[in-house]
C-alpha cells in the first residue's frame, strides 16, 4: 500500500499572490496528476507528469505552473490567485504501464482567495 | 474531445435497496476504459470499478456492478444492498486517448450525489 500527502490542507491567499501546493506519494508510481474541483463540477485536469522532469498540460493549465522535482513529488503553483476563488486541488498518482490503471487520490488542498 | 455526462444530480434511496445511476460518454476511440470513483463526505476519492470497452460482460466488484451498453455509449453504476456508508458522490470517468501509453488522462463527469437513508 501507499499514501499520498498534500500540503497544506488549507491555503488562504490574497488576490494576485503566487501560491504553491505540494504533493508527495510513496506508491513509487510513475505518473502524477493535479486536478481542480469546483463546487458542483467534476474534476478537471490541470497538469500531469508521466515521469520525473516531465510535464504535460491538462485542460485547465492556464494560470498554473507545475514541477516534478523527483518521482515522488509533484508541485503546483497558482501564478496569480484570483479574488474570491474557492476550489479544492487534488493530487493523484498511477502506475504508467497500464492503460487502465486506477488513480489514487490525495486528501486535497482547499484554496480560498480573499 | 471526449465528454462524460451524468444527468442525475442527486438520488435518495432507502437502506438495503438498489440504486442505479447513469453516465453517457462521447468518444472517437474504438477502445477505451470507463471508471467509477466515489467521493465521501470527508473528500476522500477512491476507485470503485472499471469497464474495458472490448469486454461484453459487465464488470462486478462486491456490491458494485456496471450496466455497459456500448451502442448507447452508456455505463451505469448499480449498487445493491445499499448501506448508509454508500452515501457519497459518485463520478464516472473515461480514459482519454493518448499518443503514448503512459499515464491515464481521465475526463470526469460532474458526479451524482447519493443519499442512503435508514
């Protein structure tokens, strides 16, 4: 088994601020993902990474940067927080070799922008 | 672009009965994978069950089963003998086509909230 940890659990920022969210996994999975979840909406993919130092844009990448420093960690940066923005950011991971591999999710980081 | 649609916003059922929720999808791929995930009130998201498009038989795991109707591009989730702890939001997802086989880019529906009451 393994676990995904996300820090911080809650993040409060100011409009225009640059904010960084971190994710660590000990599954030894190759692929990691960042999703955004807004109330009443499904999960939308921001960035994913299929191996260390790889980055692939998802459908919602504008306004975000990501970094895969090593296999076990994947960071997401909100480049300029938008006023009154509220969302949950979810990190996930999966093995790379299977097309049908399930994704394992972290507990999320809840962002509020004042 | 791939699309996954869940039209039922919420469903309420009595404990120990069966609940069925719908999902329809759009894809140009001849081979694809469909998933259901569960999000509990605490926010935890867990994988439940998968259907491979090339398999005719419906997938079953524990008290979860799927109703796969390929001609209708439909993948319904059925939960039998529901329990209070089945109360959650259920997401349908589809694996996007990728030029390489690494990774698993999923498109999610907006979810169906299920309330199981005593």
